[in-house]
C-alpha cells in the first residue's frame, strides 16, 4: 500500500511540475511559439547531442571502473573458458560498434546542425554505401552465430557413454530445489508428480515399483558434485517454469513442467580451491567488510560470509523466487563417495517412514 501511495504522489508531482512549466512558458513575453526550428534551436540541439555523447562515454567508463570487478571470475567447469571467450568476443564487438556509431550519430548531429541558408548534401541512391553497411553486419553476425552454434553444440554434448558420467536429477518446486542421485546403477527410477506422498517422505514422486529407483538418493539441502567427473543433469519442475542456474559453472537450463530437460558439465575447481582463488578472496573480503558495517549498525543478516557455489532459479517464479537456491559442494571423488554413502536410499527412506 505504501508503495502504491508513493507512486501516486510521484505521478501527481510530475503532473504539477509539467503544468507549472506550461504556465511559465505562457507567461513569457515575446515568446516565439513557432513550430519551425530556427538557428538558435538547432545550435542548442547540436550542443545537447554532443553533451549526451560525452555523457554516455563517461558513464560507460565510470561503470567499468566502479563495477568492472563484479564478474564471475574463474570458470569452475570444463566448458567455462569457451563460454567466457564467446561472451568476451560478443561484448568487445558490441562496445566497438557502439563507440563508433554513437560518435558518428552525435558528432554529425553537432557538426552539421542546421543553419539558415545551408543546404544538406545527400545521396538519393548509392549502391556502394548500401552494400558496405549491409555486408559488414552480415559477415559479423554470421561469424558470431556460427561460432555460437559450435560452442552451443559443444556445451550440449550429453553423451552418457563418455567420461563415466554421474546422473543427477534437479527437481524444481516453488521455492526450493531437490537433487536426486541415480545410485549404484547410475539409472534414475521412474517418477511422476502424482506419486508424491509426504506421509512416506516420497517428496518427488519416485515410483516405488521401479527397481531402478530403489537405490536413488534424494538430497534436500545440498548438491554434491565430484571434481573432474562429468555430470549429466535431468531437470523437472513440479509447478511452474523454473530455470536451473549455476553461474560459476556457466550452466543454465529451463525446468519445464511436464517434460525433462537436460544439461551436462564437468566441474574442474573444488569449493575449497575456489575459496583460495585470489579474485574470490578479494570479493569475500569486500563483502564481509560491508557486512561488518551493517552489523555495527545493528542490521540483521550481517554475519561474515564464506563462499559457496550455489544453484539458483533464474526465472521469476513467484514471491519467494529470490530465495530459491541450493548450496553446491564440489569435492574430491573420495569425499563425494563418503558423502553419498552416508545418505539414505529411497528404499531406506520409505522403510523408515513405514
């Protein structure tokens, strides 16, 4: 309600200012109300265009200086470097073209601003110029698209026979994640939302009659991954459209109700190794400095923070979307085996509930 009243007040203030401006214009003596721009108008617009060019360059430089370090840093997956290269090339081209086109647009608007008696030189038709400004974007975009397709094909190479992959299901539900491991047989049992039974702790609807599902392991708190081993994710959604987003691994895939989507990657940096990464150490120190200031002011949720990989939802899936996340632990194969051995299988979970 407060937000609505604030918006209404701001709208009324804007209307009042606009009306006062119109009254001020009407009160001016000898005001030129002609709808035709004169030399003074053109000169003013030329200066404004040039000023805006300087402004967008300065704000761009400031943004790089202020927030240039707010990036994901070292990629933690095998395909991460390839993904980052594609992003860097795309952004470099965008900024290069932006600098040139904005300089031409605003610079020409200033230099060739209208003056009385001055006639603009124009071409009614110029095949050479049209060919140049058509073929350059075509070649550039074709190159980016082809490179992107090869990169996408490489990222989406989900071969269950390659690299002894581990099969994990990510189950999305407003507003939490659950991870299901395929067990010793590395085959996920059949599951359906209609089979969910809270009384037996069957929280994701595994088919109790399917022998492949008996050794499946469901984790509701953490997602553990072995470093250096390919992981194939099978993704389901119970209710609405979600998106499994693991930014440090450069991985994202939609979770669509009624169907199974999939993605795969190989983790290359353990959680402990990433915590020792120089860039990450600097970020953690900066964040904890801000949290210490908040804590000194008596603010809540201001305890010291330690880096962890995280699984997020990258779709606005409801009121608690911002809090839909799951901790990811990347560890050695030995530590992963020890952790999975300590978890109850689906068969054991059902037996305990009964």
